[in-house]
């Protein structure tokens, strides 16, 4: 397995992540093939994307809860899935008109059936809890977005889907905390 690549990006925080040009360009370079943008917001990407956003004011093909979208989608599989939900309940209430999104674990469990083998999931958030090996993913690229000042950094994880190699974690490779 190739080593994980690391990127550091400096840009201001904005409620619409992809409206910041350097970040939008970085994301577009990471995307491959048919892209599902589950929390698309107002900024179309220069990729072949299906756009979903719960906010009816967003520029999107669909205006469904992300989990509901995945349960209803009967189209082709995607090569890249973008996960850029509100990073916390408080952010959802403050910045997104109080719109609450699907529980993250259920959302992550619903993605693999819609992703081509070898596809990517690109996740944005304040934490590093991402798709994970138990779902058949391995990290390929990690990014830190430094917003400056007292604003939390954003973590970006780019993970590759390969369910054959990563069915379960090897017991010896699990992290075990000893007293």
C-alpha cells in the first residue's frame, strides 16, 4: 500500500466549503469520474457531479436528506463521494437554518453500495472518524485546512474503497489501550 499523502491548505472558514477557490480547486483535483456531492451547497464543481442538498435554496439536482437520497438512489454507482456535512449540531443550527442532517454512522454505512470498487470518499470535518477499514476503505490523502485565529482546523480524509482487501481489521493491527 502506498504511503498516505499529507496536504496543508490555508483558507478562511466559510459555510459553503467549496466557495473558497483554493479549496475548490484542491477538491476538484481529488475527484475521479462520476461524483456524488451529498451536501452540495451553492458552489458547483468543475466535475461530473450529482448534487444533493437538503436546503431548497442550494444549487442541487435533489433536495433530500443525505441518507434518504442514498436509500432512494437507483442510478449508477459513483467513483467519488463528497461528504461535507455540517460538522456539528451547533453548526447545523447556526449556519444551516437549523436543518439537521442524518446520523453520520448510518450515512457512512449507506455509501459503499453506491460506490464503484476502487472509488473514493472525501470527508470533511472536525474529527478523523471517517469511512474506515471495517467498511473496506484505506486512507490515501489527509488534508488539514487551517482557517487561522481561534477557528478549529478542518480535517479532510480521502479514502479508497477496496472491500476485498479490507473486509476486517487484522486483530494484531488494532489499537489497544493498556492500563
